[in-house]
């Protein structure tokens, strides 16, 4: 199984495979990931589709009674420019084509499919006024393992306009669908099954575009991966603590009861649980306190756990509520023009998690360095074997700090950006999309830092006279090479990255 953030999307599931319900109310981050990876089929309940249908009919009534932004008017700086009733369909098509101006490389299939899942679910919340056929087509594309071609650049955190315009043109048949490999069929290859093209109707375009679905889909993928990596960190830190005969005092429950932050308490409890009855502190007489990487781990890592919880909560709110402008209330037969599409909560949560991730990653790099010190482990410097000049795991400090530098660059807050657009009508931007892409890169960098520590901790524990009976060590040692001679360690690090999801499940 490919655990990388931008790994290939899998082929569509077989009949009878697991299903994810899209109903506009109960979609969670795991469901988005399973749909993105084609590990489940989407199911749209009739009641949810009826909610979207009621919104569509209400929007038509409201439009007949007076102008709606983007339907009876232009958009952005053209918000006061009227659109003739007879031209509403043409206006929508021009709007779709003109906004499909993304640039940069094509996004990986799973990121685009995550966007499709999010957008379909949001439309089922019943506030868009869009034609229900768009929801059906989005769900069918997910079911068939397809996605539109979407370029990386084009959004600033006030709606993923270019990505959704490209999606809209694909839904109406003007652009080709791509398959799981991210390419159109080659010469002689049978064409894939495709969703039936949707006939664009007045009001559909802005209703489709008014969302941060791409940023939310990317954020869901990042949140899921980082949740997994942060859980795996408990096991890796526990192994390192055992390898240096660290003191358990910093992890004691009474210590964390005095300052009842949920994150640090959870981090400490997980390390205690994973170590179990292992006597990791048999050498505590040698030092009163451990270095920060061990002693303050619960505080640094706990902050990352809390930041991850906050991001996941915000993503799950956003993917289950209408964000469209205007938002349609079919019960009150009212349209509300608003700024709910401004994705400041999402951008700030993503930036906050990246910053917290730097803190715990720095501690991982610090523990890695400590594992190479004879005065802390009682083992040869850099855990080397052979002649005294052997380098052992020395280079992993460099590799980890290289990845850590990438992580620090990802932690520069995207939400601190600024833009004035569309003749000054839109004088700010949240840059949530940029924050989401940074979080995806941060996850990969963090996985490398953690893998370097894991390789080193396992080697140190193998070199002890008696390895402690820790389940995480059994799992990790079974998946990592055992030689201690000087040799290239790239394969060890890659194997350790693959082991992290297994450690997260312990």
C-alpha cells in the first residue's frame, strides 16, 4: 500500500466493496481518504439528493423574483453588472470557461478525487441551488475511478475557482476525464465508462464554483496522514527512550494531571502504554534528567496532537455545510449573500499544525542525535561496528535535518499572505490552498525525520545486551535490515517510512 501523500489512486473497488455515504452531514476525513483512493464506493441517499433538489427549485424561484449574484449579475468587480434573463445560460458557460485558467503542474489523482468527494457532499447539504444532476455526475465519477485534469495554481483561499471550473467543463463534456493513472486512454485502448455529460442550466456555474473543495480535500488527506504519523511518533519516541535508558518520570500521570492539557497527557500516556512493563530506566542512576528530546517530548508532541485535532474538526465542519455564495435557504425561500467561502479557519488550522509539527520534528532530530552519543547509550559512537573510524548512523543526522529544513519552510504561514484582486473588490485572501499544499509536503518531510530516528533507535536496541520486551521493537525489527556494518542506509529509511502506519496501529 502506498502511504505517500501523493501516491497513485487505486483502481475502482469491486462490486460489494465498502461504501462511504455522501449526505451533506456526516462525511468524515477517513471517508474522504477512502473515496480519494478508490477504496470505497460513494452512496448518495435519496433524502440527501432531495435536499439538493429543493435547493435547486428554491433558487429558480428566487431568481425569477429578482437578481442573484452570479446568476443575474456578473461576478467579482462585475457584481453590479446585470445579466439579461435570456443570456443566463450563456453567461454561465462563459463564466465556467473564463475561470478555467489554472496553471502549473497537474495535481495527483487522489487530491482531485478528494476534491470531488468534498464538493459532492457539500452540494448535498442543500444550500447551493445547483442542478442535482451535477451531484449525481460527481458521485458517478468517483465510482468509476475518474477525475478531471486540475492544475496546481489558481486559488487564493476564497474559493477554488480554477479547479472547480476545470471540473465543471469536464462534467459538461468539454474536457476529458482522466483515469486512475492520471492519463487519458492511449491509441487502441478501450475508452473508460464516463458519467453522462450534464447540461448546464442558469445558476449552475457559480453554485459549483463557490467552494474551497480542493483545499479541503487536500487538507483531509494531510490531516489523515499526519494523524497516522503523530500516532507512530509515540512508538518511535518510546523506542528511543528505552534505547537511552531514559527516565519515565517525565511521562508519569501525576505530572500531567498538574497541567491538564489533553495533548501532553495523551502523548505521555501513549508512551507509558507502549513501553508497558519494560524496565527502560535501569540506568537512571547515571543522570538526574534526560535531554529535552526525551524529557519535554509530551509537551512538544502534545501541542501537535491538539493542532491535528483542531484541523480535523475544522475540515469536518467545512465539508458538511454549504459554503456557496449566495447560500439558498429553501425553507425560508431566501438567498443570503455572505463571506462564508473565506477560508481563514482552514488556513490558520493548517498553518498551526505545520508550526506544531516543526516542534515535535525538532525533538525527533534531537533524539536521533542523542542515540549516537556513547555517554547516553553506553554503546559505540553513532552505533557503529567494525574499526573505530566507522561512521555507523552518522549520516542519518544529516538526512533528518535536511528533511527538517524542508518542514520548516513549509511552516512559513501561508495565511500571512495578502492579495488585492478584482479591481479592489476582494481586498484580502486566506491562502488556504497554499497552506494545504504546504501541509502535504510537511507530512512527507516529517515522515523522513521520524524514519531516521526509528532506524537509529532500533539499531541501538539491537546492540544492547538484552533488548527490552517492547511490542513496537518486535514490529520494527522485523521490517528493518539488521546489519550494523557501514553501508548505504537509504533502503533502511524507506523501509522505516513504510513501517510507520503499522506502528501507528499498535
